[in-house]
C-alpha cells in the first residue's frame, strides 16, 4: 500500500511540475522565458504558442531624443489588443516588461501596479494585470555619460483566463536614447522634443475607420437607447400623474358629498401619524441629499463588479424620483390620518 501511495505521489508531482509553465504569470513575467532567453528581448515562449502577434499594440510616449545627465523623464506605457482599440470585443487585460540594461533608474508612484521584475535588479514589470493597460514610469538618466541607452519593452494583451493560450497576444518594442551632446541645442528642435514609439497593427492604431454597417449599428443603438430612456421617463411621469390625479379627484368628491375618512381613535391615530411624518421627512432628506451630492446609483453596484464593468444600469433618476414620491405619499398618509382622528365618531365607532 505504501508503494502505491509513493508512486501516486510521484505521478502527481510530475504532472504538477509539467503544468507550471501552462499557468499565466499575472504578477509579472519572469526574466527568462522557457527557452532560457531574456523575455524582454526575445519574447514570451508560452503565450500564443510563442509567436509574436500584431494584435498586441505596445506603445510608449514622451521618450526624449537625447538624455541629459541625471534628468528624469516620465514615460507612459500603453499595451492593448488592437481589436479592443478599434472598438471590437477583444482582450481587456494587459502586462509589460521594461529594461534599460541596468542603465539609469526606474521609479513609479505607489498607485501604479509595478514591481522590480523577477530575477533582475533593474528591469521592471507589472505586479498585476491591468484593465486599461496604462502605466506611468519615471526613468532617471545616469549621472555620467553612458553612451546610447537601449531600451526593450515587451507587452502582452491577455483574455484574463489565467492560462497562456492562443487568445493571449504579445509584441516587442526596442528603442534608444542618444547620449548628451549628440544633438547641439539651438541647431535642431529635436533636442526639446519627445517621441511616441509603438508597434502593432498599424490600421488599428492610425487608420481606424468605421464601416457603413458599424456606423448604422451605432446609430440604431443610440436611437433605441434614446427611445428606451424617453419611454421610461414618460411611463413613470404618467404613472405619477395618474396617482396624483386620483388623489385630487378623491379629495374633491369627498368635499362635494361631505364625506371623508372613517373615524380613528386618537390613541391609534397620533402614533400612526407620527410614524408617517417621520418616514416622510426621512425620505425627503435622503432624496435631497442624493440630489445635492450628484449621487450615482447603479445596479448591480460597481463595488461588487469590475470597476470597468459595462453591464450596469444607471438608476439615479429613478431612485431619487421614487424617494421624493415616497416622501409625498407618507405626507399624504399623515394628512389622511389627522383627518381620520378629527372625524366625528359614528355609532359603530362608539360601540
């Protein structure tokens, strides 16, 4: 029995070790890929079967032509699926790996999901896959002339499934910054300019043109949304008007025929009236507070969903309007209860 258990344990261990490469590195890629080459220079050997893909758009902005000694430069890194950039239903998670061959120093704010890359001392990577694929990094140039500084940037756009499958795409970008004195100031405006460097599907980056079918689909969607919103507004407006109209008609008819609510004993009426007045005031205060604070009331709440979730319904106007209506209804109930308390008791009430 012990021998069988030992064999089973060995088999499970081998399966587990074999499965390790199949898991996505959501906390940042390793320095070396599965082929033993630097990931930032040679790419990922697991995602998309190890093949580079033009669908992965990798971009970095505010890159200077020439660096000054000890000067700091703020880079913005953008990684995305080109299909998502062009308005399609593509990947929405992204990661990156950036290297300057240990020349200069990278730094970043605490709100950026960035860390020192695994197995390195100077390269940086994402610490968690990002939903918008944007990171802001500061690179401080060396204090002495180190010659041309070469940079490598690897980015991948993933579907968030946790497995490096063929639906995950990656791309590589390389660029350099010239050393001080390469370009004479005053002779060329390039000394003060910065660049945006990118790689990926060119059409998705710069030639995004909607087809007639896409334009018509967007127009129809906007039209249907407008009809839905207006229809909902008129529905609730009409319902509220009918309720108020019915109450006004009731009051008119009661006065015309000298009728009114049945008598209600004071010991029952006044506690009930106080409760109704309390709920009316509380509802009114809540509605006014929401209105003054420009509150956004959505369902399901974004707190329980992804902050970038699109499948939420804005109920702000409906909830605030309903709260005002509720306040008015409790106020009317308070008024009717006072009338009932003041009504003359009839024989059946006395008995």
